[in-house]
């Protein structure tokens, strides 16, 4: 299986701008399928997909599962708890066992950076990275791109990623995707949560969120995990909100209306003010809707999908 | 034991400033003489070394042989065999085995296993602290009486400034160095590679240069306070090189080593999550590599040491985060050094031999690193021009974890002589007799 994307989707760093546009363009007609009464097309009928989640995930796992089911694939979900992983099986053995079952694709979430590549190098099936450690979360990056593109052209748009960039795979996928499509990208957060050398990727850094808001057209607000406080990266969530929280008061001072994205799950009152999350410029739920379409597009293209996509998307479930 | 006459080699012996074509006669386990036209005694084995280099056997201050504890990965016998294959005649085994080499019996075990194995000489390094826990000092006097040549808590730094101070002071009695693995774990905790733009891209937790530099600074200060001798293991940063150079200029008794991998690779080798490029300290950036090479050239870095760290392939066949640190190095060190340091003109061949034999022997006071008459008959004979390919499957070591697989190198060991006996001949089949488990 290899088509427009190659065998696997491991990260946006490894895609060309054309490949990224191809996925976004393919996602457009798939959006419509989810609006139908009967949300199913037969394009992946007979394909078997394993959703292998070594880390807890609700949104991403459900989104992939809907995407797979709406394309008529046969899917199996494996969560780390209760699987052979908790019995000490290594990732390489897990990979070999999956391979022996002759599956077509694996969607994997794993806590170690590089785990998706590790798996992809060892099995013939396509591997879709659903988040590997702090490395990449390419389908999240793609759905963020699709959501921004719904509202404005990506090229030339100024996007600032706010928060815990150090531990964020979402940030890395966003940076690669946005830069490849011609956006200007910045990051903002306490320096203790920005990775060393991030500027060398071609992004600028803002030390204060007020400066970021003044500069940006789009804010992508990252989740701040409680563990970061416990590990000493920041003194407290309360102070984080005071210094870096994306609040209505701060946004009101912006010279333009900002589009607000958040990959979820949100910590209301920590990185984002509820009034912003629920406000008129928030596209957070639109991201979730787009997530299904983008994942359908990725599955479809990795399965060697027909370039004449419109035809496939038109095909009804009754066929 | 038959005498051995090495005939017509380019004899490079930095201990006496010799670099000329000559013969070497080894008899009774010692060097009998070096000169032109030496006659072969009755029954002597004659090694025709025309076009080859003969030098004092190489000395490695830093190996991990995993015995006792992980004999599936390396034993003292297989490690000593791999050493001989790499041209090393003396190696110093770090104490982070299981159990730790922190007492007289543990040191004695290594000495006796090495004696049974033959091949290269293996000198134990004792632990600084009991169990390497960083609390109570080990009995240095007992360790040395049993055969240890230095102390170290390698694998981690000497845990506290107080312990390092007292260890440096106490070691003065015995005239041995305290070897420190400089790593502040509060800065390196959870790190898997060098912290920089590559770790940022790969999403791997980084180990900053400062994790090494703050301990180097601490130890230099304590050396100044105590008059002790610190030897810095596997220096990896430009900052450490600078501080060591400055400390030496101030007359402090500090010495240092760098590994072949830190002298030839950067963190770019971690691309693609290659776990064979995962080691501690991590591979750093081009400017660190340049500083290490400059430091080795000007003598700031005294010697090359391999930090030979075997691991089972199952352990390295894992997610980068979960793979252990370390690479094997004994069988590639000389080839890498000739190819990457001598041929580009960073070091002359005599300077390389000085840094791989004479100087390391001096640091831990071994009777090695010289071909002076009466010295132990430890000699390496190698072909500096012969090209070969690194094939891990042909290693004598039990482990294969090298980032240099497939690399074309020049500098091939033809013979290694230890104590007047041939310990390695090029072409020996790579199935080391492992007498320790026989």
C-alpha cells in the first residue's frame, strides 16, 4: 500500500507542502459525509485497522474510530491496560504479532518519541502516528491546518502556539505544517517550557503573552498539564493563568480579532479563560469536527485511495 | 614461551621518543631490546612487520565488562579478547557491575577471571562509595591491595561535593586518581540525548551540556582545595575542555579522556532514533567535537578511552527512551583514530600512540605504554594503511551495539602481543573461547 503519502504517516516534518495540501483537499469532501443521515462510504471495505493506544486518549481514539467506521473499515481497539503490554511485551514483539495477523493499518499512540517510526520500520502495514511522546501528532496538526484554512488562507497568517511547547507533540506538528504552508509561526510561554533551539526551526519566541496577542492572527493554546507544576517547570497553575492565561481582557487589547484554537482537553481557567473558549472567535469544536474528516482523508490516501476522490465520497452506503 | 622477534616495523614509542624502522625482541615476557638487525634467538617466532607499525600495546582506561552480573552481554574473557583484537593490551574495568566492585573480594574476582582468560590485561577500578550509593567511602586501601588501580563511581558522578572532596583527599595516600563521570542528574534526569535543536525536533528529552560542566567545575574546585588527582571520564563538551585546559594551566592535577565516538560523531547520529547512537554522555554538536579534537591535539585531553559498554541487542531494539546508554568500542577505536584523527592531520601517529598507550598508562601508573628494555612485552602491530569495513557480526565482543557498522576505516591490527604471548592475530576466528564459563 503506498500512494500519495507513502506507506506511513509519521509526522508533518516528513511531508512536502504538496502532500499536506493533498490531505487537506481530500478532507474537504469527507466533511460532507459526516453530515449525511447515513454516514458511511465503502472505500475501506475489507481493510483491517488496529487502533493501538499505549496512552489514554478519548478524543483522538474516538475520532480515528469514527473515521475508520465511516469508511467501512474493520477495526479493533487495543488499549495498553489489559493488553499484553502490561504483561511486559516489548514493542517489537507487539509489532511482529500484529504483522502476523495480516492487518492493513495500525493507528498508534505511544508515550515514547520515535515509537511510530520504530513500528513502521518493522512492519509492512501502514502506520499512522496518533501521537508519539513529545515528537509529533500529525493528524492533530492537519486538523488545525484545516480549521485555520476554513477561516483564512494559511499562507502569510501569523500563528502563535501558546503554552507548554517543550512537552507538546501538537506544537511540533503545527510548526512543521504551518511553516511548510507559508504561515509565520511563533511560540510563547515561560522559557522553562520552550525547548532549546526552537528558534532554529524557524519560529520566533515571545516572552509575554500580551506581545504574542498583539502580533498574531491565530492563537493555538496548548493544554498545561498539572504534572509540569509538580516537576518544577512552573510554580503554580494559578500564577500560570495570571501571566500566560488567554483571557478576554488580554484579547480585547488585540489590534484584530484572533482565531482561537485548542487541541483539548482544555483546562478552563488555567491556559484559557472559559469566556474565550466559549466565545465567538473560538473554533475549538470545529477542530473536533475537522478531525474526523482529516483522519478519513489520511486513511483513504494511505490505503492508496483513488485520486478521483469525489467519486468515492459520493458513493452511498447502499452500494 | 617462545621469544618473538618483530622484524622491520616502524617502531613508534613515544615514551622514549622513538619513531624509526627497527626490530623488537620480546623474551621472557619482557622487551629485550629494540634496534636494527636484531638476531632471532633459537626457536623464536619471527613476525615480518615490514610496512607495519609496532607500538606499545594500547591502554584503555574505561571499559565495562559486565561480569559479574550480565555475562550474557560480555564477560571478562570476551571483553579481554575483544580488547586484544582492537590492539589493547591493558584495560581498566569500571566497577558498576552487579554486584559493584566495592570490596577486596570483588576486585580479586576480576583479577582472577582476567588471569584465567589471558588476552589483554584487565585492571579493576574500585568504587568510590559502597554500592556506588554516594554515601560511605569504599576501602581504597583494600581495593588497591587486591589489584585496583583507581576508584570511580562511573555510571554516575561522585554523588556529593563532600564525598568527592574526601575521596580526593583520601586517595592522596595511595597516589591514585579519582575518576569522575561528570553528570548532574538533576539536570540530566530523564534525558535521552544531547539537548539542542535535534532533541527538540525529535521530541526527545535533552541532556544539556551544563549537566557535565557543573560537575567538572565542582571537581576542579575540589582538586584545588585538596591537591588531589581527578581524572575526567568521557569528556563531551566544549565547556569542559575549556575548564580542564584552564585548570591544567593553573597547575592542578587534572587529567581527562575522550571517547572515539565523541571524537567522531555528533548528535546528528541520533536522527531516525538510532539507539546505537544513544550513550551517556550524549553525542553533542559540531563545536563540541571540534573542541574535543583541539583538546586532544594540545594535550588538554590526555587520552582516548573507549567507554566500551556492551548491551544485548534486545535492549537496544527498543524505543529510544527505553534503550540503554552505551556503545562497544574496543574493536573500532584504533581504526577510527587512524582514519578520523591521524589521516586528517589532527594528530601525528606518535601523538596518537602517546594518547592511546603511554599517557593513559601514566595516569593510573601501569607498567605499560613503553617499549623500553625490561618493560612488559605488550605490543601492538598494525597496518596503518589497510582498509577494512566495520562488521559487528565479526566482533569478538559478545555485543554488537556500535554506531559505526558498515563504516570503512583504515588502521588494521595485525598482531597483539601481551606479556610476550600472541593474544591476537589478524584472521583469528571471531568465536572467542570463553574459558570463564567453560
